[in-house]
C-alpha cells in the first residue's frame, strides 16, 4: 500500500519538489541579498524610529525588497490552500470518479488501511513541502525583522512563520480529502477547498485579535521614541488623553509625531499591544485550532469512506 | 461440496427503492454462470453485495474464500505501465501468481512497459483480467466485461477466461445485458429483471425445459405438462406460446420446437412486473 | 491431432457435435487406437467454449467405450466404432475415388454425384444391404 501511494503520487511529488527547490533557491538568494544590503546600508546601527540618514536607508531597503517580500509571503499564505486543493481534493474524488476504488478494494487491502496509508503519505508530502518552505522563508525574513519596524505577530507575517503554515496545510489537505469524499468529483471538491479554506483562514486570522492573554495596555507619555516595545504587535489605534484623562481628537496638534510641544505636557497615549514573546503561544493556539479541525475532517472522511456505496 | 456462491433472500435498498430483493441462489463450484438482465435490473448490485462493496439490507451472502472481481468498465490506473499494474497486484495481495500473469500477458503480445492508457480496449480488459486472476481466486466475478469490446476483443477475452477455467477449475459469474456471446461459454444462467431473479439454473436443463408451442388459436385451458406459460402470442387463427414444461408435450395439436437462449431470455424479460411476484404455477393466460 | 469446429446454427448441442466429430474421425481412420485426443484446455482455447462442454463430450465418448481417460495424462482412443476393421478402409476409399473419377468423366457435377449417391444409399438401406 505504501508502494501504491508513492507510485500514484510520484508525478505530483516530483512537480512539487521541483517547485519547492526553485522557490527555496530563490529565497536563499533573496535572503543573502537582503542581509548584504542591510549591512551595506548600515541599518544595524539605526535606532527606532528611523530619522535622517537611517530613514533614508530604511526607505531604500524597503524600495528594494518590499515587493519581493510581499510576493513570497503571499505565496506561502496561499501554498497550504493550493496543496489542499491539488493534493487533498483528488485523493478520494479521483479514485471514485474513475472507479479505481473498486480496483484497489478488490485486492487484499481494507478501506481503512487504504485511507490510513494514503492520507498519511499525502499529509507527509504537504507537511514537508510547506515546512521546508516556511523554514527557508523564516530565515530570509530574519533580516526584515532586524529593521525593527515589523512584528512577527503582525497578521501579514504571522501567517507565514513558525508552525502555522504547516498546520494550515494539514487542515487544507484534510479539508480536500473530506470534500472529495463528499462530492466524489475532483472539481467541485477543489472549489469547496478554495472557498472554505479562505473563509476559515480569514476567520481564524480575525480571531487572533482575541487570543488569550489580553493585550497589554499602557499609558505612554508623549516622546520622540517608540510607543511600544520592539517587535510588539499593536492592537487597535492609540488613544490620546489630555492631563484630565479626556479623549483628545487625533487632529490635535499634540498628536503630531516629533519633538514634544510644551503645550502638550501631561498628554499621553493609551496604547494596547501584544508583546513579541507571546509569538509561540499564539502559534500554538492557532496551530491547535487547525489541527483539531483537521482531526475532525479526517474522522469525517473515514466515516464517509466506510459508507461509500458508489 | 461448498457452493461457490450462496445467497439467501438477499436484498439491498436505497432509500425507498429496492435495487435487489429476495435473491436466493446457489451456484456450485466449477461452473460459468451468466447473470443476464437489462440495465438497472440489479446485476451490479448483486455482484457488489457478493464482493462486499455493499452491505445487504436483508438476507445473507456466502462465498468461497478468495473472490476476484473485475468491475464495470475494467478500471485500471491509466498512468501505470502494465508492469506497474502487476507490481501493484503483487504488493496488495497475500497470494499472487506473478509468473502466470506475466506469461499470460506475454502470450497475448501485451508489452509490459507500455502505459495502460495507451493499450487498446481489448488489451486493457485482458490486463484487468490478468490482475484479477493473479490473486488465484476461487470465484471470479465480472461486471459487464464485454460491454465496450469489439467482437474480436470479446472473443479473445472469453478465450483467456475459458483457458483459466480449464486450467484452474475456477468458478465464474459474469453479468451481461447481451446474451449472444455467452451461450457458448456459460453452463449456468440467472435471469434478473427489476431487482428480482426470474430464473436460475443449469443452462442445458433450462433449454430442455422450455419449448415453443405453435397450434390453433386457444386462449384458455390447460395443456398437459405445461408448468407455466412465459409468453403467449395470438394471431387470427394461431397461438404461439413459450412455455416451461415438465415433460413431453403429447397433445398432437401443438407443434413443439426448441427455444434459443436468446429467445428465452427475451421472453422472461418481457414478463410484466405483476407476474414476477407470483410464485404459483400458471395456466394459459 | 484432431481439430474441432462448432456450428452454432445447427441446433445440435455443442457437446454432441464434439462427440460426432470424434466418432466421424474414428470411422475414417483419421484417429487410431492409442491416439490422444486434444486436452480440454486445447479445445477450449481453440473453440472458446465452456470446459464442462468438452468434459461432457469426453465423458460421453468414454461411456460409448470409444475413449479412455488416464488421470493426469489425457484422453486416448480405446477402440474404433463398429464397422469395417481399420485395414479395410484404405481399400474402400480407393474404390470410392475411382467411382468418383468415373462419375466425373461421365459428366456428373458435384450435386449430381451427391444426388446419385444419396438415392442409391437410401435404396440400399431399404433393401437392408448397407451397413449404416
């Protein structure tokens, strides 16, 4: 059964492998270029916020690498869904569509063992591909975080770091398997995967704003320095309070960043953020959600496969 | 002697529709049985119940230990080579006769390195058959194996099948909605229509006990030794009956002829559904 | 080795046709005592028929005393059907060939030959002198 799973998915494994190889090579090159430029521009010596020559160096770096960073992050955000669609959806659907499930189940292999080995094999494939890509991307983006302007907890970056992409891939694959077993045709199953994966991913990303523990809320006096610690993820917008603790419009002159006006003494900002060190806790929560969903979908698939009469 | 296949009041329902009902059959080993009936009669349902793909709603089914199956359309992995297909057979089955399978395909001139998708329809059917036979089954079930094959391919397929029966003492059940090819190779027949078994038994017996009677027009009354009239046609002055007989027809008014298997099957399939439920011996309609 | 053929339109059961063909071959001396009949598998491969049909035919021939099957070795001719001893057949055949030549020289075509033969044959049967 292991041989059969490999032989059936040999072609797509090789294709995925080639894409992965090219992508990883590209990422490594980009990462090296980023690191090199970072040092060249002397950005390591800059403090936050950027000002003067640092600001210029920072914009220069942004101009050079922002488009690429955007592209690769979008790619990895979509990759789990794509894997789920093209690898997970056809797993049962194509077999039933082409009636080859009757061929396999006429041999000495039970439905249970068939499903177990096939799903394990494809999950391994998806996890490996997405995992390797995530690790490489994390290394590449290391330089970006040295700028100090971004947080790893930010939605854009959180989705492509740590274990969340792998957990999302597991979810997408099992979603594909379940959809394929339900529809018994590949195309509708793929459609279900795109739609549901997008919806769930979006919902979970929204839920992230409410992960325990609650954000840290502090009162920050006006100053030229940064309001939140390095790498922290700002939640919501800062609220400006006057010395009497009344809310002040953001149009107020005191809200303008820069050197502190004497008229604004006593004004302070109330700002909420999630500190950087909560990154792995949040990763665990989000991955946990995806894994639980995946387990339910796998159980559903197993149940439907057993009852398959077509 | 254990039957090759035995069913007792076997039935399968989908929602409110019965795909097969009240099916009780006993098939002795070493025979080739034709399962005949129109599309939707329940042939595939019966075969799937026997292979275990379906669970019965009512009744039981018992078979010999090793069952082989070739599904409708002879499904194969089209991107696999013939070699790959045989390797799959070897790896997925506890018992596997690799040498014989290869020898058979070699004898048919089917190259092992060619992808299955690029073989002709007849060759694909032969590969599917070789795969099923590789398991050394005691009972082989085939769902409409000849349906999509041209006459030459059909002939070659049946040749391979009959050779295997001769060599290995295999029991075979094959379904078809076309009876023409099967008369030579089958020695048992089961007629299925609208989810019920109409007739089942040894082919020679069945042919011996069904006769076509032609005589002066008569619509009522009994004829000695006629157990049941299957089909009756009345012209102005003549009646033609297809009847199941229990002995010789001695009434000189009737001219008695043999019936072909095809004629017999057609007559049974033309029976109205109300007649299918009646079990009693019938007289002239 | 004997080759079989089947005539599906004749109405004669398949196994009976096989029996008839073996009997015919024996009468003509095409099969001699001790010759082996084709194996069941060979007949099945040639005619694409049910093996049980062949078995039935061979059983019938065995019942008639014409053949004997030896376990694992095959089926062999045991004796020829009643009639002229095998040695007579070549001579009879020669006579028949000469008569056919004469008929041809006299101007009879194939149908004429058959008609003449059949009518004379029936006449001889009626007189009880033929050995049919």
